[in-house]
C-alpha cells in the first residue's frame, strides 16, 4: 500500500486477476509508482524532485518534494518511464481546464468551468451564498444556467417563492439559459438536448445527477450550492483528480429489452453504492459503443448511485452525430490513452446481463426481473432524468399499445422536456399511453424525489424508472420504490405486478 | 461535551433531510425535520453540542446542501463517520460544518455515549467508555478551506488578493 494515497506517479502496470463474478472477469491494474520504489529504499516523504517535475510543475506546488534528484533519477532509470504515462479521458479534460499538460489522481487542481448549473432547490441557496461574495455579476451569462424543474409548476407557496428567487436572479444577472414553465424540462434531459453540454467540457452542477453529461464525453460532476455559487462567480472550481475505474462491456448483443438502465443497475449491484466513491467511472467496450445516446445518458446519469464523481463515455460517431446537430460553440473530443492507468477494470459480457430491478432501499439491491416477478405494485412511474427521453417513451408506448393499465395501478409518465413530449405526441405515443390509461404530465421532477404529482401513501409500492429508492424518496417513509427500465415498468403497469416484458408482449 | 446519535452505513441525504421539506431552505425549517426518515426522535431531542456518528458513505445521494445545513442548524457540533460521500464531504467543508473521518471511533462509540471532540486536533474523547481516538487529518488544501471558515470566505479572500 502506498502511504501517500493515490497521489503518486504511476509508470507501469501489472495485471492482476482478482476473481470472477457471475462469469465476468474482474482484473485490477496495479500502477507501479516511483514512490513505491523509492519508499522501499527508505527515505521518501513526498513526491518527485523539481528537476523531474519540469513537465509537471504543479506537482511541485501540490506536493513539495523531499527526496534527492539523484534517487529519483536512479529509480526511473531502473524502472523505465515516469513522465510519459498515458492519461484517461477524465484526467485529460481536468488537465486541459487547469492549464496543465497532465494530472495524476490525488492531485488537487483549480480548473476553469464550461458550464455551471443550479435548479429551483439548490439555486436559491447558491444565490444566497453568491450574495455574500459581494459580486454583482456572474462570470459568464451564457455559461451559468438555471433550471426550475423540481417543484415546478410550483406545488405550493413555499416552492413558488423559491422559483421566484431563481427567476429574479436570472433576470437581474441577464442569464441567457433560463427557462420557465412551458419551456423548461428536467435539467439533465434539457441541457444536452439544447446543445449546452458538449464533449470535452468541464461542468459543475448543483445537482448530483450532473454526472449525466459524461455520456457526451464531458467531465461533469455534482456539487453543492456553495461550490455552485463560487463557480457562478469565478468560473472556476477546485477538484481532486479522481482515480478512474473502467467498465468494459464485451459484445454488442444484449438480451431482449435490456437497455442502459440495466447495465448501470447491474454495475451498482456488483460494486455497491460506494463502490466508485470519489472515482471517475469510465464505460467502454463494443457493448457501450453499440448503444444510442439516450441509453448512454441513462448509464452516466446513475454513476452517482455508485458514489462516483463522474461517469464518462468516450465520444464516437454516435456522440458526434448527436452533438453536431445541437452545438453552438466549439468542443473538443478527448479519448483515454491505451496506457492510461485505472485503479480497477471490470469486464462484463453484454449478453449475460439480465433485466434488473433494484429493491428498496438502495440502488445496489439489484435482482434480475425474474427474481422480482409477481411482486404487487400500486404505482408505476416512467420518466425522470434517468429514463424520460424519447427512446424510453417509445419503449413504453410499444408495450402499452392496444393494452390497458391494470385497474389497480396508477401509471404516471413524465417526459424529460417539452421537445420530447411534443415529438412523442407527433409519433402517436402519448395517445397510446393515454388510451392505455396512463397519466401524462408536463416535464417536471415531480414524484422522482417525492416532491409532488404522485406521492406514495404509507405501505404503498412503486415501480419506477427513476434513479433512487431511498427510504421516503417518493413519499411516506414506509412506502417502497423499486427501480427498473421503461420496458419492465410499462409491462408491469399492464400486469399489476412486476413482470418480464415477454409476459405482456406476445412477440417480445 | 455532547451526546452521541449513532446511525449505520449509507445514511443518505433523503434520510438527513427528506426532499418533501425542501420547498423551503431556511436552516431552522430544515433542522426541524433533520434525520426524520431515519429517526423521528432526533429533531425533537437533539441538543446543541451533540454528535452524529455514522458508518461508511455518510451523506450519499443528492447534492443538497440542505443536508449539512440541517445538521448544523440542529446544533450538532460534529459528524464522525467511517467515510463520507463525495458531495456531502465538499458541502460540509464549504459551509463550515465540522466533520471527521475516524473508523475506530465509529466502532468504539455507542448511541448515548458522552464524547468530547477537539476539532482542531481531531481528538475524540469518549467519556462514557473512557477511550480516545484520533481522526484522520485533512489534506492541506482542505485544512486551508476549513481555516478560512468555508468556501465563500476563502474565495472572497482570494478575489481580494487577485
Ligand atoms: S428527475 Fe429526479 S433525479 Fe433527476 S434531477 Fe429531477 S429529482 Fe433529480
């Protein structure tokens, strides 16, 4: 173990199989580090001498050195390269925004931001903190964005007051990207759709699911209101460069009805809700590359449910096709180097992943849908920043077509944005859902966080395409939330209990 | 000296302050509902100077700063946990809510114990059990933030010197 945390110079890899789980290989790449070698020689307290850090001057600032240049050079001669190590996509984006050639995990950097966002819950607190800075303008009117999506259309007087704080601030500061009811959508559906988050961006948002934008090849992470306030004022934030974990999906063939939601739930089930705490998750392999943007956004969205700082996917043609139609400014595509260093690499066979259901009260309590089959439910929620995009609605509509929602089920559909709602309407999917007996709402976070529009009573059980199933998340502390993908949700709404879609769709 | 309120692993932000109360953001309002879904007695009985002890991944879930604000406004002097979720950790430091990481103290402390915590040195003194523990020191940059009194005073100071 390295007593200096991860803030070391990796410069080689040793592959180590640490076991197999459900037929999937788990390998760990151990990065050698000069520190480890020097440590064995005795007298190291800190990292690399200035002579060696000419390509990494900030390392000297971050970690003043206490070993002699000779010792360091000797170790490097012995073990090969030190400074030319590859970087992950996350490290590259962070380095570029900090004005550095390279960064290493553990390093603390100050970096420039491409976008700062807040919503109607976190925004008012951020605005209050912003006020304390004694500044009268945000760092960039185009790059600070406010999205009133949680308690809107306002559910009560208190939430109306919160929204008003946001609206007044947006007006006063001349913030360009502010949307009100009738145009607003759920932030993590809206911003990618509007072309405001782009590959290579560094983004902070006062909302934990800001990590969604990793699907576009951006490094995006959730922060609190105070970080957001400082970001709005300065256009900068401090970051600890995270270690990266790689998740490889082999094979572009998936089981029927399996989508991005199942992959990410499966991962969380394997590594737990703190399995990626403070780390950057990187999703890759031909399995990921075969997925649509909507599916990728679902995966990155839930990186935070494993505790991660970011959930990133390298841009490819699919990403660029999505972005090109929307971007109004330049962007840059970063990719991980083949010799980049990962703390752990998890490998899965795409075809092995079954449909997932996460049981209360943590997203890590995953089971296959067959294990959950037959469980009675009261409410089905389809939508949210996890699964409220066009393809999600398409899947739900496909299953609901010509069928009826079970008489004892309330089925609520929350499209992510007005554009999504409109397009789904044009394609006839909204009509299909309404005819089946579902309630279709204007875009809002609504029941996802137990805010409004579909709160559960004591003892009630919901099956939901949202991302959290904590105690009380959707209502009464003694209600329950089960998480799944839109196909399972729609099929279960028809059956009145959790069911595999093949049971409901004859040709499924 | 404060009384220990002990909770388990993965205490999430919905447990610390349920979203249904986040249509308002005044600290007193949040404090009145602090920990409600995990422990209904907490908000009624917590006294100024009390200590929350949690397991691993304390504060996971949402980015809501309302969580550390609620805890701070409830009068809690310090949270001690095995580990913290990333955003909660940042938020607590940013708003000046003291937190300490000390797995040994978590194991060695029970609900209702009386503890004395020295925030400067990170020393945790369990008076009931007559044991002491040493929390992990913060990285230098974090300590700078803490010493400045949180992120806003820190940024203000930096802006002034720029
Ligand atoms: S839909 Fe749910 S998870 Fe997404 S931003 Fe809204 S409340 Fe948060």
